[in-house]
């Protein structure tokens, strides 16, 4: 069945990389141990450890991003602690209060193009400690950042190192949400590798749902002793898959021959093509994203016409006559669809 409209609303609209589908079909009737203790999951974990340069890291395969954030934050914080995040962070905006539901307050800081800085974090915690009433407040125990951010921007190595240092200064956990990590790794301005993430953060996850898998995220805890009984928390939060080999196969295939490290290349290149076309046709780029998300300002009367031909994501009101919207490419985006989108942009 062919879609009549072009789908650029998000990067999880398609199924999965061909190698994953082929392997799932090939192994469909195999019987394996459940809950991620099968041979495919073990192989995936070992491939991920190798890619991260951490042979003894704990690697856990979970079913989705919100569950992953709830599990990681819930298992690593004490009941009286909260998590610092950009006000635009996924846990602060698009998870229906999942973190607060788990008993931990999101301590939101103003962001600049989706990012928060080490100086902001330092000031927040310093001010907290100086306050004579601090014992009555939620204790900042973790810093949550996304790589790339919800606006497609990325932290540089120096920026993340500074944040990591501040977390060490105050004995806080640094947690990196990598829902779209493949697109950051493919960006020409990126200077952070998986090995760097394993050195700078206490925990991070490698996104699968938006990066070539049917679903699933791989949590990496470089110090495997940091969170005892992590599986229990996964189970409590409904983030555990009985047929765990389905997750294992997906990440095993994604990390064969470094596919994950390259799977975002075309998406980033196509997003740049779209961004250049928008600039050439007089559109204001709202965030100069170097990854796979393109945010731009469009007149409301043009938006109605645009929406007849393209599925896009709503951003925010710009002014009475303009709206900020997003189009996103993915690992599966086709060049011919990008070319058709550019034609639509040119004719509006």
C-alpha cells in the first residue's frame, strides 16, 4: 500500500533495518531462553560492550524510551532526590509525568537550543546548598541530557566533559538519553564517540526505536556495580520483554559491522538538503540542527497547503501569522521522497 502523503513527521514511522527483519524471520521458530538471557541478547551485549570500549559494562535491553527513562531514574535516585533536566527535555515534556509518577521531581532549567550548561547546573546546585531551607527541598541527585537534544542539537565533547565534571563535583549521576544517538554519531560536527559516552557518563542508552530497530533501547552502565538488582526495576516498570531474543536480535544486527555507527548517515545528509532548500526559498530555520531534525518557520496559510501533502510535526506558535514546525528524516528515508519534499517547498 502506497502512502499518498510524504511522511516526515518523525523518525520512527518505518519498520526496521532489512538485516533485522531477515534475522527475525530466519530465527522465528527457534526456541530460546526468555527475558534477555538468550544467545542473541548475549551476543548483542558483547558487541555493544566492544563498541563502547567497556568489556565489563552492564548492558540491558528495554522496550522503549519512556520506560527506559523511568527505570534508570527510578533505580538510581533515592526517594528524596530529583533529576536536573532542560525544560525542553523529553522527561520534562513528552512523558506524561512518568518521572514524577515514579516519585522523582524533574528540576527543569532554561535551555538554549535544547541544551543546558555546566555553569547552569553548578549555579543551581550551589544555590541549593547555600539555602538555609535546603533540607525542605528536593535534593538534586542526577543530571539528564539528551544526545542529540529534542531540537536536534548536540553537545560537544568539551560541553559534556564540563557537565560530567560538575556531576562529579556534587556527587550526582550523569544520565544521557540517546534515543536518536545514531544521528548524533553521524553528524559532521559531532566529536563524541560511544567510548567517550562510556567515560563521561554514569549511564546512557543507545536508541533503537528511532534508529533502525522495530523498537527497543540498550542501556549501558559502564560501572556494572552501580545499580544492583536492575532487572527487578525493569520488571516492575513493565519494560521487560519475555521474548527477549527479539530485542537481542535487533541490537545484535545493528552492531554487526558497525551498522549503528553509519545508519544515520543518509538521514543527516537528507536533512541538510532539506534545510538548504528551505534557506534558499526564504524560510527561517528556527534551530540550526546538524542532525536529522529540521525546524523552520512557515506562514499559516502556507502551512495548510503544506499539510495536504506532507505529514509533519507541530512545533509551536511563532506569532499570529506563523508557526514553527518540524520535519524529520530517518535511517529509512528515501532520496526520491526528499526530492519530492523539496519540490513542494519550492512551489509554496
